[in-house]
């Protein structure tokens, strides 16, 4: 027995009972005559089966078999195209635990969210072309980023870099067959970041010009602190910090150039006060490998660490909470950021944006003291050429000496 039904859109469905079961299948037509013909054909095939003149295979999809006059014995499986949502979900799930920093994973997730938002999470990877990516570049470049400014080319390139990493993984896994179509993409021109500047230079620019709060904030991001200012800042931290680990942690950052994440990973056994050296645990210098670098412990840092270890609450991590329950856990990223702001609030140091001020100041002061660039790189780890360029102007007399070596001293 077979009969027809129609849905609200007008499409016909055929319903029938066979072998004690009820089946329903869309006919994908709104034509009454076509639906009637297919229903009669199905009824005839049911009769043939009942007469023994047509055999249904045991693994057959019964509606498909009867509607196709016995030509489709099995259910048709259409391979679903891989969408961007599936691509990113599978890629994220395949990243080995602990292989990437949590902040790196968080940033990658932000990148993937932007890509899905603009290109569409259901877009199939087969539909991603160089034209698709160029449209993404143009749309992102017209959006607002930090402080209401257009999203920079650097940010867009990083987002597409994450996309490319996911695509390369998918290609290696056999999910996509073509390389990531990034060749020939054009990006907006990037404004070069200004060089690092002293506190007095920034205050002078602010006083001479009518700058908005955003413009002033951008200038303060270019700040590097001189050695006397570092000493003054650390004295303020020692007096104002609520948690006892803040002063030694910030002092360690100021006199080693270590990143915040590296401070959080530091272990007690990494510090050799007798040999006056510290091992910094890295994750970014060599891709896929955990590396270390060795930094000398300065005369200003050693007594601070000695005092800290005298009251250290225990556990493996160099910097940790004083309570016993948290002694074996590192400082969380959110805690380090929040305590930094709280410690400097309501003081002249509130203009400092974050832990990176210590790293920038360390590099700048080393350069200003004439330390060889190769030595600075060995102490602070990998640096981009763009970052080195921002404090290269502080190297005293080296450029002038090089010019005199070529053309001689003035008469």
C-alpha cells in the first residue's frame, strides 16, 4: 500500500508499508502527475517482489531499491564536503596537548573565529580560492581593530597564517587535495612602529601636541625605562605589591628580559645563585621543540632572589602563591596581568601597559650600553628584525664609528 503526502512547500513525499515497516521518502517534485506515476511504479515493484519476480538484497535501502526498479541496491552515500567549521574543529583536536602555549591556542582560535565569521563556517574548502582569500583581506582591512583603528596587515597575515597551518595539516591528512591558495595576495601598506623612546621624550611630545587619549596610549607603548627608572619602579613594587612573589618576579623580568610566560614556567632548579646564572625555558624559538637559554644573574637580581627563596612557599615553580594549596602551581596568565595592573594603579607607573615593558627596557638598555647585538639575542632569545630595529638607534657611536671607518674622521 502506497500513498502521497505533501509538505508546506508543496513537495510530494511517498509513504508505503512493506515487510511490517513504514517508509517515507521525498520525491523532490511538486508535480502531482509525476508523483502519481512514481507511486504507481513503486506499487508495481512491490507486487513483483511479492510475486517473487524481484529480489531485494539483504543490505539494500528498500525505498531506493523500489523507486529505481531494483537498480539501486544500496543506499547512496554522498560524501559531505569539508566545511571551514569542520576543518578548524578537526585541526584543533589534532594539536598534541602541551605542544603550544595556551595563549597561542587562544590567539589561533580568535583567528579562526574571524575567518568563519567573514567567509562563513559552512563554506566548503573546495570553495576557498585566492579570490576568496583576497576578499577576506579587503574586508578585514576595512574593519576596526585596537583603539578603533583599521585592522593592520600584520594581524591579517597572522590570521591567514593560522588558516594556512590548518590547511597544511588537512592536506597532509588527506582532507584537502590542493595547496593553500595564498600566492599573489595583496595587503594594505603597514605603518612602521615607532622606535622605543624615553619617558622624557614621550612627555615632551604629549606636552607639545594636542594628542588624544588613544595617541597618548600609543606613545606609552613605545616607552623603555632607563636603569635608574627600573630601580625606582622596582622599589615602588616592593612597597606596593600585595603578593610577595610580585617583586622578585618583576625584578627577574627587568634584569633578564624574560617573557611573562617564561617567568610562569620557571622552576626553582633553573636558578643557580652560586654560579650566578638562570635557565630560561622557551617554547617559541624553535618550532616543535622545548629549548632553553642561559642568562647571567646580575648583582641587582641576586639578593632579591636570595630573599625570595628564604620565604619561598615550596613547590617546583620559582614564582608561586604563598598558600600551601597553590605552592606547586605556577602563576596563571590572568593573575599575572591583573596583579601587574593592581600594583601600579594610582601611581605614575599606571601608564605602563604590561609585562613586556621589562623585556623592551632590558633590550634597549643593553643596546644603549654598547652590548653586542648577538649577546642581547642570546640573553633574550629570538627577536624579529622589526623589534631590533626599534631600539637600534640607541646603540652609542657604533653607526658613527662605522661611517668614520669608511670615510675617515672629520678634519
